[in-house]
């Protein structure tokens, strides 16, 4: 997984069990919102983005490529995915560990980890500037050169994005992606190769985390399980491993 693929309430935070079962009212077990983060986002704070076909949800493709499946996905759901995406389309599925139907081609299958705030030293960054729609061409160019993970022309609408400029050029950025209730994902962390080694990614992660905390939420992120350098960085910043996940892509049969 490329550098810093990262791809909540901080006060009174819960136990974050790796299986995702939290204790609800009267001792009942309720799913943790981060267990199916894309679905929790599209049925929660990002519901205004949601496109639905049956039980399957997705973001508009120019916002984010991720689809959100129900926890108990069945044959009818896969048929809805096929109708929604169209023959031959590639669909990225975050966290899906079930089987893929016969006739579907797996296009990528990467083990990942989900990490959550466990005392991150969040702080504003004086050099960071807000990024918006007018900055998208530069953001897309930086993403193309650094490959931090999916970033589309309207991804900037998913939350706050911050950048660092030198001589007017965008050289580093980070921002917010999935938004399950009480949580916000930090994502699109990238630095121009000519400026690596200055700690810009760290400073931007802490600045984005600060903004999330200021809203009374809690930051989390994803990275590839094999990306040990990124994992060590996130651990040093105060993130901890919550669960193992999977980044899976599958192609809809042409038939």
C-alpha cells in the first residue's frame, strides 16, 4: 500500500474491542461504527452523499470509490452491486472478508490495519492552509505523484483538507475522508518527494487530528499491513492498532 494510506469523540472514549462489539443499553451488544466504517459513514454524517441500490450504498464515484455492503451481504446484494456499477466495472470493498461470487474477478486484495487515536498529540500547524475546490487540480497532481490512496475530483468535499505550500506550490497535504458517527478518518497524507524528511506529513496529521478533536470527535486511519514504516510512525504519534481489515477490489462480470 502506498505511503500513508489512511486512506469520535475523544472524551469518554470506549474500549474499541477488535471484534467490534460494544456494550449498549442494558448490556446489549451493538456493532462498533468502525467495523463497517464506510456504511456507518453513509448512513450517518455522510448520508447526503449516499447513493443506494437495494441495501448497497456508495459514494458518488467522483467523491470516493468505496462501496458499503451490509454486514450480512447475500446474492441479491451482489446483484445490486452489479447493476449499480455496471458490467466490467471495478468495485473497491473496504473490509469485506467474505467470498466473492463466481464470475467476479478479484483485481486487488491487500491486508490492512485500522488504527485509532489513543492519545495523539494533536496540534494546529501554523504553516498549513485550508484546501478547497479551487486547489483540486494541484491536489490531484500531488496525489498522482505520491500515490497515497484513492483521491477523486470531489474527495475534498468529504471533510477538511490542509496543505503546506512553498513558493506557492502545494508540497504536502492531509485531510478527512470517512465520517462514521463520532469519528473521522485521516486520509490522503502525502508529501512531494523533494520535500520528504522535513516531518511535513506528521505535522499535517496532527493538525487534521486537532480539527477533528475540536469538533468533539476522534480520529482514526487505515494503512496497509505491510506498510510497517507508516504503522511505526502512527504508533509514535499516539495511534494504536484496533483491528485487521482488507482492501479488496472485484470486477463485475461482463455478462
